C-alpha cells in the first residue's frame, strides 16, 4: 500500500533543484496558497495551460476533502522523473485517522468520492490505515508536444 515509503522513494528520483512543497491545510485560505504553488510548479515544468489548470483543480479538490474530514492536513507537491518523462505528484495527507474517515476492507476509504480528480490526473490511489492516517496520491504527467518538421 503506498504511503510515506513510496513518497520517500519518489523524492529520491526528483531532479535537483525541485524541492518538495508542503502546504498545511487548515482553512480555505490555505487551499488558495496550495493552488498557487501547484500552478507555479506546473508552469515552471512547462505543462500546458490546460494541464496546469487540471493540477490546480486537483489540489483544490483534495484539499477540500482534507478540510471536510479532518481539522488539518497537508498538501505535498513534488516533481517526479521516470522513464524519460516528468510529472507532478500531488499528495493530500491526513496524519491522523479521524472518526470521519470510514475504512472499508483492504484499507480503502469508503466515503471519499473523487471521480473528478480521477479524470483529471493520470494516476490516483488512496492508502489508509486505521490509527496511522490517510494518504491520497495523484500524479499528472507532462505531455510534451512533438514538433513537426518539414522535409
């Protein structure tokens, strides 16, 4: 089940110069800050304006889930480089399992419904362990446009 160990291994694959951005989420104002950070990171990585908007929307949706289920949490943003491609990993982390999270079988969180987020990103998963918190992870890969050359 992905969790902090997966995040640590992903962080070790990051290109130098791209630090992890951590934004504590405790209010609507924090969501605005997290969105701004995500959009800035996406722009710096040369994501299209559409994909940058998808990243900002994903951050908003995940942060809202945190606020609706917890008193506080964090959004983590970092880059990942794998198989010749680069992307942004967005992590919504609730460090403490609260009564508001209902845990289903096999660690699934049964009351989190994020179909819009799933459609906006390329990879998505939820890891939850009673007493240890919940991690929602979404990855958006940068799609580079190929240039057409004349012959």
